[in-house]
C-alpha cells in the first residue's frame, strides 16, 4: 500500500506544480500587458499635466507680439525677460516674498503641531470622548459661520492687520486632521505600551515613538499646509494692509492691474499672468522632490488594512 501511494502522491504534486507554473505564466503575461497599458496611461496623464505649466513658462519668456499671434507653444518665441524684470522691480517684491516665507513657515509648523495634537487622541478608540468629539469635528467640514461672522470675530479680537489674522482662520483643516487620525490609528500599540512600561508619559510616547514613525504623514501634511499658506491671498485681501501682503496677493494685484494706464504694464499685460504663476509655484516645485518619497506613502492612508 505504501509503495502504491508514493507514486500517486508524486503524480499529484507534479500536477500541482505544473498547474501553478501555468497560472504563473498567465499572471506574468497579464501583468506585463497591464504594465504596458499603465505606462502609456500614466505617460498621457503626465503630458497632460505638464503641458500647461511648460506653456506658462514659455509664455512668460516670450514677447507680447508672439503671444497675441498664437505662436507660443512649448518653447519661448522672441525670448526676453522683460516681464520678470518688470514684476521683480515693482514695489517691494522681495519684501512680499519674505512675508510669504514667514507666514508659510510659522503657519505650517503651528498647523502640524495642533493638527497632530487633535488627531492623536481621536485615533484612540479606548478614549470615551473620541466617539463624542469626532462628529462635532466632522460637522465643521460641511458647516461654517460664513464670511461676515468670521470677519467680525477677527476684528473684535483685534487681529486685523496682524500675522494671526492670516494664519489662525485656516490653521486646522478638518480633512487633514482625519488623515492624520487614520495614520496614527495604525501605529503599533505594542510599541506604545513598551514605551509606557519604560516610564514614558502619554506625551513622551507621542513625541518619541509615534512622531518618528509618522514621517510619511508629517511630510505629506507639511506639503499640503505649506501650499495652502503659500498660495493663499484671500485672507490677505480681507485682513492685511499693503505692507504685510504675501506675494500671492501682490501678484494678484499685478494681474488685475496689468491693463491699467501704465504703458509698461500694458506691454507685458499678456504674459504677466504666466510670469506671476511661475514665480508663485517655483518654490513649491523646488521643495517637492525632497519629500516625494514620503508623499506617496502618506497618500495611501487606509489602503492597507490588517
């Protein structure tokens, strides 16, 4: 019986290996086809995304006449830097750039600190207040006081024409808090318990264990908040005077005034928009490569469940 069972067992095992190899070949073929189509699709999306920016750059270095004639495509026509000279020489451009850097740095740091302080307790299901507070926090995503109550509140608090008026109204984003909450919820509890056994307080566990493990979400939120503060001009329009404008609002005023009576402005009125957009987005483009490796991980929050 034993001699008869061994060949049959070998035959069955060989059949399994053969079938698994066949399935593997099919999967590899299908995967290769998927890679080809995925590569083509991603390349098309990349071109569609990159083309408008390249067009803006080309337009910003082209002459007014070439732009009006529709001769500018991906490369500058009648290359010149008169628009950049005009924008950089107007008023206190560097001062406004400095204001934006200060606002973005301080605002991003404060937003990360307070958002993480809010998101970490919400990620703990064992806390009794979590289920009670979460609906109220989500409620703020859909309903707000409105423009007039917010303006009255800022004025009554004496914050008008201060840095706080620019930073505080958008310091905490509910959506970003929920993203951080989802990430913190996936932190291994064993490590936190081990930290507490070693004598760390709750704040010590958060600062020395959770935060070092949360580089992807911290990097992602840093980019999001920095972009939000850097590109924001509406708060400056409402609360700040000229000497405290960020560069985004300063360039906004240039764009709106590009068709004014100033003859120099009229000469560059067609490509001044492109120049303004390039100058505004350039710092963010320079920062992005340094946090790209964390950005992808941070955007995959909730994609893998245990």
